């Protein structure tokens, strides 16, 4: 074939592809390309030039140095000062998957001299299906079964177990155990799954969450795990933007597909009620024959229990809140004296369960449960909070454990049948790092990695291609929800369906499956991200003596004091210092433009640090989004009960 013929074929292909807006690759997959000045511009494959995390028409997120000079004093990547859990080398009990036994070699450490006077009590406990007491703490009601005595070894027949040991009728030891028996699969009433009629390929869905972990802090503190994920070509969502202030408000969009306002007007109308009535994504996986698991390594700070009522029933097949609640009660008592010098989580709970961190317990539980259900399909959300929630540097302690967990999942072949999602809810949302520009950016950019098995990459090439494109687009928890919906029925991700769905008008949907190309012109407004949480703004520093800023601060002070007039026991507030002041400049031009200012102020008396965005439009100020307090109020707020105004009040 001569050069002229080759050139003619190439030109013809280019013309055809340009005309039809798509081309076939050598693998046969159909990829949408730029087709000129039409809505299909949104689908053009974006190649990052390396200067930006995200650089699209709708959103620019500049590069963020993970070791920026402004935060160096807050970073301790070796974290040598971290305290280890108390070494219980004198444990009286040990267990495997089927038995608990007494370690008699440790009798000497507990002053047990006569074995005949030693006895242990095996008590199983569970969350009852029906609860008579619907008091304030009804979600934590636990029912214990009768004590079974033993002094050597006992076979395990329950999920949650407490063992008390006594010597000469005096209690000397207590320990909790959790087991992962394979439970009988319970069919849903509305849509009973019929395995004999199901021949579709399904994948385990394993979500490993770490609370308050920004993408940048994941890079700083989890280098071994990061290296492993990159080695296996996990897809990193570099533009994954938080949509709200806390874990609950960022995870409900993932799990339910709704924001907090929508939840409060549909399935959770009463803030004092339980959260059982919302349509969680795991219920839809249950309908398709999956076992389900919701496992957190904390109870008091759990995403459904912190200042909330949690679940009255068990929301999933495997649900560890009852067990963790009981162990936290024990550890608060047992570790109180020992742990005074160690870092606590918000003074609420120790990160240690005996001689192990709670995150280690979580990882061990994941290992055992996936082994138990290796012949079944599992949708599991496994969430770590205990180390990462309030400490920027402590996650470095988890790196090795997560590395080995994921590596073992791979070597055992489990990842061949599993879609693995590592994610966080938001970055660090308390502490001094929030008073830096870097800290505020990190707060809005949690990490997400998605590791797809080889069979998915081969069978669903177009969906996988779009997922890779979207790693450098603005994405949200709503998108993650839509992606999970697609994974319920894999037929939604076939090449034929992706092509069909891509030509439909979906680009302005709030939630878009990551298997579809996210449009380049997507803005925070389009994605359901309120201004306060949008990381796409460029910002311009404003001098503290700027007249416009002074006007904004005066408005904020007057507005705050007007609210506090209802409570004469609260002192009047003034602005003590302006910590951060910047004008938030949109990346695209708008006519009749209003001006947004992001301000962090310290108020007096009380020293409360507050962040908000104030908008100036037609010479009128408004507060764009809720005001966020950046440090914790102390006891001087206890004179009022209003949960919102308590953040501002400083009692006389």
C-alpha cells in the first residue's frame, strides 16, 4: 500500500469519526470524542497537563503540595510520638473461629494459685429484633443471654460474646470476642432473590473508609498502601469534592443518593427518630442475593450515631455497632488510668481495644468475614474513625496494616471477584491546620481510589475507559451512589448500554455514574456542591483593613448578636481577629456578578473560630451557607440548649 493510499484512508477515517462524533479503537470499544461546539464537547477525553489536579471548563483545582511550607509544622510523617496500646501480654483468654480457651500459663500474672477456685462465665449478647424501651438510648439496647460456666475451653456458637473470669468469687478479668459465622441468608419480602434464575456476573463490593482523610493526607500518611494501589492501576478520583460538613452528610449521598435536606423531608423527618426508614443502597444489593455488612470501628463517633439515634434494628446482615458499643464501655473503664497521657478522640473514647487499636480489630474482622463469605457475594462498608478522625498524623500507624490487608485480598484471589473502593468523607475538619489555606482546601478534597478486577476491565471496556477519564473531573458522593446503582445490575455497564446512555441528556444531572463521561463544563452548582464546600474557586487574598471586608465582618457580628438576643444569658460577641480573608473568584465569568468572601474570624469573648462565605450583591450582604465553627466550644456554652446557637453562645 503506497503512501497516498495510506494518507487517504487516514483522512477518510478522521472525517468519518469527526462527522459521527465517535471512533472505534483496535479493541472495538466506542469512545465519544470532541465533535465541535455542541453539548458533546463535555465528552472530550481530557489529558491533564500536569499543572492542575482538575482543569476543565467548569472547574479548576490547582496543584496542592502535600508538604506545603504553610503546614510543615503540623506534619509529622514518622509520628514517633504516637502512643502504642497497652501491652496485654498477660491475657487470660484466647480464641480462634470456633473456640475460646483459658491461657493457664498466665495464671501467675493474675495471682491464680488454685485452679479449682477459678471459673469463667460465657455470655453472648445481641441487638434484639424488637425493643420495648424507646428511650433516648434505645439504639444501644443490648440483650444478654444466660451465663455458661467453663474453666478450660468452650465452643463458640454466637456472634458477640463477653467472658468474665473470677477467682475465689472475685472478678479478675473481662474480655469481649466477635465471630463471623455464616448466617442463613434472609430473603427480602418485597423482592425475594431466586439464585436459580440468576446467571449474571456479580462482584463483591468492598468499601474501605477512613474518616477525615484528605487526598493529600492519604499521600503523606499511607505511602505503602498508595504505592500498592498505583501499582495495580487503581483509579484515583483527583477531583472528588465533599458536599457537606460531616461524615453523615457526606456519606448519605453515597448510600442513599440524597442530601441532608432531602433526607430530612423524606425518610428522617424527626431528628429524634432512628434512621431505619431511608432507602440504603445495601438493601438493593440484598435484593440481588448479596450478604450485607455495615462495620465501623467506633460507636460513639459512628456516622449514624454521633448526635443521632442510629438504627433501631440491624440494618445489615453483619452489623457491629452493638459489639463496639459494649467494648467502648469496657475500655473507657479499663483504659482510663492507663490512657490519660495518650491522645484521645475528642475525649470520647480510646482508640485501643485492649492491646490492639480498633482499626486493627476492624481489619481482622474484614479478613475473617471475607473468608467466611468467600463463596457468597458481599456488599460491605467498613469504616475506620478511631485514628484518623482527629489526628492528622496518626493514620501513618495504619499504613502497613491496610497494605497487608489489600495485598492478602489479592494473593488469595478475592480481588479477582471484587470491586474495591477506598474512600473518605472529608479532610481534617478541626485543628490548627484549618486556619491555613492548604488545610481548608484539603478539608474539601477527600480521597477515593477504585480498584477494578481484570475481568471487569476486559468485559466492560467502555465503562472502564470512562472511569479513567473521570479521574480528572469534578466528582462527588452523588456520583459514587450512581456508580453503585450501576453495579447492582451489570447489564447497565455493557458497551451497548453505555453508548445509549451517553447519547441521552444526562450532563446536568446532579449524580452521574462514573461509568459515563462526566462533562467538562460541570460546575459545583451542577454537581450539587454548595459554595462553602466547592474547591473549584480561585481565591484572592483581601487585606484585613479593606473597607468591604470590614463591612462584611460588621454584618456577620450584627447578625450573630441578633440571633443571640433570644438568650440574654449569652454575652455579646465582637470580632477579635480576622484569620483568613479571601475573595472567592469563580473560574468563569458571570454578568451581574455578586462577590463572595470566605472569612475565618476569631470572636470574643470565648475565642470561637468561625468560617463562612458572605455574599455582596446589590450592596446587600447575605450569608451564603451555614456558619462552621472550627474549634470546639467549652463548658461556657452549657447555659442554653439550642444546638445551633450553642456554637456561638459564651455564657455570662
